[in-house]
C-alpha cells in the first residue's frame, strides 16, 4: 500500500492516468513529461513534493519517485524499501543513461500552444524496475500488522477534492486558454472573494434582521438593500427576505424588479399583509403576497401616499414576527429618519444596522448624527456594531476630502465599507448584479459578509 502516493499508469495504447484521472498530453509532449507536469502542479499547490507510484503497463515496469514544486523528478525508496541513489536525475531516453544534466524542470516543458519549443526525449519515469510478468505488475505483498477490524474508526477521504481554479486576471485567462491544463491556482483577489462567499454562506440557527436606514434620502439606502439582498440570495442556501418599511412610498420592489415588470405583477404591498395577517398561516400563503427577484423575496412598500405613512410599530412587529418564522435573514428598508412611529417596532427587533451615507458633507454628518442618536436613545450596542456604507453616488468634487469622511465615520461603527460610483446604481432603475462593476459587486459582498458576521 502506498500511503500518500499518487498512482500513475501508462498503458500500451499510450494513454496515461494520474490518480485515476486520464490526462491528455499536449501536442509534442510524451506521456511521461505530461504526468510529471501534473505532479509538479500538485507539489506547487501543496507546497510539498508529490510522491508517485508509477506503473508502466507498456514496458512491464513500476517504481516510486517524487516530483518537487520546481518540476524536478527524483527517485525514492521503492516498494521493497530499497533507498534511492543520492543522484537526483531523470532518465534520458536518447542516451540511455542517467545524468545530472538530464533533469528537466517543468518550466522548460513547452505548453500545447508553443510552436517553437522542442521537448527532450523521455523514455520512462525515474527508478523504474521490471516486474515479474511483462506488462502486468505484481500484486503488492500483504501488509503485516494488526487487523483493522475492531480498531478505532479513522475518517478517510476517498475522493480528492477539486483543485481551486483561477477565474480572473492572467491566471484565469491562462487556465481557459489551455483548457484547464495549466492551473496556477487562484489569485489573492480570487482567494479573498472566496473567503467573502464562505462567510456569506455560513449556516445560521434562528432568524435575524438587519435594518437599513439613513437620515437623508437619495444616498444609496434602497440600492444597498437590493444589492446586498441579491448577493445574499446568490450565495446563501436559504432565501433572504427584504421588507420595505419606508413610509414615503418606498420603491424597494421596483429597484429589484424594474419598473416595467413591477407594474405587471400583482400589486400586493405591506398594507395587504397587515390587513390579512391573521389569515396568513403558512409560507405558501405568505408567498402570494410577496414579489421575487430571482431568489430574493420582497415585501413591497405601500405606494399610495394616503396609506404609506400609516404603518405603525405594532403593525411592523406583526409583519416581522410572521416573516421571521420562514426566513433566516431579513433586511428591512426603513426609509429616512429614526423618529417615524414604525421605527419603534424596527429597532428593538434589529440584530444589526446598516447606516447609509454618501460623500456629500451633509450626508456624512447625518450618518454620524444617526449613530449618536441611537447611542443616546438606548441603542448604543446597535450603534457600535453598525455597518456604515458610504456610496459615491453623486461623484462629489475634489474639494471633498473623502478619506477624512471615511476616517471620521469609522470611529463610530464596527465596519465602514465604501461603494464606488456605478451607473447601475446611480440611475435609480432596476439593479442587476450582472450590470454592476466588479468593484461595486465586491463592495456588496463585503457588506453581506459583515452582516452575517454580526449574526454569529
């Protein structure tokens, strides 16, 4: 048994497998070089030499060797325990001898698209020995030792995990151009994105509510609710819910669906849920009152000005209680201000807060005032753990010191995240993740991850 060794097999028809997976050598590359190239990638990925047990069915040979991260192949002790010679070499089939000069690092092996390179000849792997019957390797001797029956259970991984794949930059382009043959691994940015997605997707026990509010309109509060809600919907296994509790004819559903689509759907709003709440006793019944932007579920705000201002704290409390029975993550778009009657129902039921701000001086001051007001009215813990989101929606002039605004607000909250100027946000129409810039999408990921951090 070769514990930790990757089995490499060369068959009579020229096919080769590494770890049971067939590989296709690029044009001009012999199967031995192709296998060593794959093992060198394993070594670079793990940061340690890749041990291999090679079986060449075409020649009736087998042996043990290791490949270093730089692509150098070295013989190691074989199955009988015979140590390898000190020389670190690879057989050169053209001369029939083994020499120090015949070692070829993997970087010198040309890729499939290299028209001018020429591969050195290789006829076998290092330290190959003849087996008893040509073309058929001998069975491994029985392993002596205690029987596994009755021994403590040890978790064994039978499937090798997929190697991380680069998706952006030069690494992603190289991976795509070579059909996945050249995999340099994800870049630092890709790894950071993967970590954000892991944090967003963490399982939750219970129901949590994030209130999104501001003291000034038009600075990215609703766009943040929709963008972050869609990110949560994309990476979480459960469906998030967003509630429009804006007393001023909130447009949460319109920003998520688009005005044209929203006008075609059933005009169910928060007012309808309040009216029929005693009859809504299942998720199926609740879904009939909701709108859906892919996996994000929405409770639309009241559009009739005569009714929108009538949402009370008690009514919001009932809606939140209903929604929390079926959704683990809820975002509440609170509108502007903190003194509206409905806020007396929102704040006590908020797990954490997102405070929307902008780079305009007035918006930054109001964000600070909001946090100070919360701290002075019994919500100091919410204020200290708040996430301040500064959206560069209006592209202020160079006279505004953005860094000073960021540093000032960062002292009042747990996390400050900036969202760059993006026409997909500033136009006020439907927000689509596909149309947002990569930096805006990443900012929404950071907000979503920070929100889930606050739940744990």
